[in-house]
C-alpha cells in the first residue's frame, strides 16, 4: 500500500479531499511533438474534426470520451497516445471510422495476425 498526499489548490483555494476520493491524472502530449504529428498527418491545429463512427454499434464508449467537434490540436494533445505502437485492436477500431474501401482493407490487414507476425505496421 502506498500513501499519496495531494496539495490541491484552484484559484488560491484548497480543494478538500478524503480517503476514498478519486483523482484522475490526464496526461497531455508535448505541444511541439503534437505540432510535428499534425504536420505529418496533414491537419492544421485549429481544424475542427467531427468525430463519429462510420458504422455505429450499440453503446459505443468512444462517443462519450472524445468531444465532437474537436480541434485537431486537442485531439492529438489530450486524447491520442501519439507515441504508442498500435495494437491490433486499434486498427479494428479505426475500421469503424473508415468509409474508404482501400484504407479499410489496409486497416483490416494491419489488424491481422499476419501483420503482427511480420511486424508490418507501415501505414502509407
């Protein structure tokens, strides 16, 4: 067991807390790395993206987690792990947002065991 003591102040006022309270730590990506990422993927930081599922499923949790519309800057800075090596389930999830057949086929391949065995995660 570890004890963690927090000194939380907002606007100069202490925020009281007690045992059993929950504090969420929401990391953010470095702004310069976000700028590089957005340049690579071709989005302006102030571009607003309408986030929705291309093929909706019942009670999709992603719809509650990411605001829509959302700026490309906020999406890359606050909601994406831009340094992660994607898991196969990531590509399966992205297929739900894809209407383009060629891109969907590529995502399907990247979500396959074959792509994992070949360590083939080059997205072109």
